[in-house]
C-alpha cells in the first residue's frame, strides 16, 4: 500500500494511505489459484512447484512465498476451495431424491478435470489435525444434516448422519482416491443401500 503526502488542515503534513480497491493482492491470489488449479489438473499435485505456479500466474515467486510460505500450503488452500464449490442443496421433497442428487453432484465434481486430483492434493497437504480437513468435512456434515433434518420434518425415516458418511460419502471418495470407476448409477446404488438398511 503506498502513502500520499498532503497538506493538513493546520499547515502540517499528513500521510494518508492510498488504497487499491481489489488491488494487487486480490489479483495475485486469483492468478495463483487459477495457475495451481490448471497445474494440479494437468500434472497432479506432487510435481507442482512454487516456480511453476509463479511462471503460470505471471507473478513473482517471492510474492507467493510471502503469502503462503510453501507450495503445499498454497495447493491445500486451492484444493479446499475447489472441493467446497458452492451449489444449492437439493430439495426434491424426498430424502432419496435429495441424497441422490447430492451424491451425483459429488460424483460429477470428482470426475471433472482435476476433481479427484484436488481430493488427492487435499489429503496429501492437509495433515490429520489440519484445520483444512475440518473445514472440508464440516461443509459436507452441514449439508447432510440439513437434508436429514428436512426429511425428519416431512415425517420421513432418516438414517443417522454417521451412516450417510459411512455408506454414501466415504465410498465415493474412496473410489476417487484409488482411481476406481465412479458413476451416477453407483451413487444411486449407494443411496438405495443406505436407505434400505
């Protein structure tokens, strides 16, 4: 942030900061995130370096190091953002429909270019006690909780939240992690198994 000198009201010199709305920091972050997203989708997270990101983003590597410290922190932040892309929670009027749409959306996200790569990058860069892990999981827990509460409010029998994690969410992400095929049909099968247990 630069400062501008100007004559104060009583003749003294005052220093007022000159701000940059949107500014270089926001542009650097956006360029870095776009570069990381492209590089992870192309190559996977393991071979992405800060120099690669700087070159692709058109920014100085020192700016990236100053903000994120290392490439793992930058990749983790991008991976969390990619995994938490906002979408409206389905509201079909029935729990089976809501969970089905929600699971199919997760499948689509994991199948899009870089989708499972971001999941792998997230796991590799967020340690077991990392706040990033909690943020990503909490978003899913909130979504599941909202769907289950709505279903109960309609008088539907709803499984415990832990069952949705174990029988729906975990199998989808496990398949993505090991590279096993994912499909909307598989997501629908998981929902059926969950609700008929």
